[in-house]
C-alpha cells in the first residue's frame, strides 16, 4: 500500500476502527461504558486531520476530504435511491430525520439551497468544537453534497459553501447549482 492509498483508507475510517485498541490505560484495566468512545474518536480524528493537513498539499488535502464526503453520502444509497428525482420529498426527509436542514429548490434558477439551523458545532459526529476541527474539513461536506444531489437528480452539480460553523459562521449553508449535464455511470 502506497502513502496515498494509506491516507485515503485512513481518512475513510480505518483509523477510527482502531480507536478501541488505543484506549487510555484505565479503560484497558477496567471496562468502561461506551461513553468514552465517541469523544476519544473525535479527538483522534481531529489530530489525524491536523497531521494530514500539515503533510499534504492544500489541493490534495481538499480532494481527499471531498472524496471522504462522497463516500459518506454513498452510505445512504437506499435513501438516495428512494428519493431519486424528488427534491421536495428528500428535503422533508432531511428536515425530519437526518440533519434538520432546510432545503429550498428554485427550479427556474436550477438552484438548491441547504441551510442548517444556527448551531455551535459541525453536524458530523466526528467533528467537535472542543477538538478544534479545522475549517478545511468542510471539503468533506462539499463532497457529501455533490454526491447526494448528483445521485438524486442524475445531473452534475456545482456546490458552493456559503457559510460554515467550522469557518466561523452561525450555521452551514450550501448552494447547489444544477447543470443540464447528466451524471455518467461507471
């Protein structure tokens, strides 16, 4: 496995799976409730992101995170297939069951806007303000948005991040610009 493959696999979650084997010594001596795991993984993930950002070019780091977000989106394939072509249905699903985000769709402008309520932290359970997740991690969300909307609409999209909690904003807002170009299937 070369360095690039390792970093891609590691960011894809392989490192997080090893978290339990590196638990604090006290946890090894006395079985602790699962309550320690998520904070531990968040802290480790934040450090991993910091290490990668210091060792990779900005473009490679952004691309890696974008690919991670697309992968994360693909894990919800059943929901994406269920709502294919149904922006309003998917918007209602997101509002009620997933992120709580408000999705608006301007058909004439071919523009979807996805806005979270005001929040103090990133939606992703791996990020946390207490661990100083860098704003570059928003590239993961850009990948998630792109994959999600291209899958739903079967059209290429361009996603713009307008506001982000990790970049000092009060909420996260994305604009998804829909093209006429169909998504190519592999």
